[in-house]
C-alpha cells in the first residue's frame, strides 16, 4: 500500500534548499522539499510526504485528522514503517 503521511517540518537547512527535518508519528527524518519550490514550507508547516518527498502542504487540522484516521484504521504502524523505510536518517 502507498501512503502519503502527514509530517511536521521541524527544521530547514539554509544552503540546502530542498532538505528539511520532519517529524512523522514520533520519528524524525530528513526529506526532500524540492517539489514545493513554488510554495516552500517553513518550520512548523505540515506536509504530506511519500517515499521521502514532500508532495504538498496541508493544514494542521488536515494533518491531525489524517493521523487520527490512520490510527482508527489500524494503519499507524504502516505509517511508522513507511517513515522508517525512507533510509533518510543520514545527515
């Protein structure tokens, strides 16, 4: 199953335009934000991520609703596995 996971931008890296640190269901990962160059995210913004790429910005309300839905469907573990599987834990 392919999941787009809500993640909160924790940190952006000056000089590395397309790199951000996000928190996904308690796991922190580096992601690529290059697909959002027309509307770059800021620290505190929520994004939907898939395989290590931010696909779109979403509201906090949408993010929390989606996380709640994933939990109700028993898919929070799948979301966690997806986040851990990015292989982007490297600095």
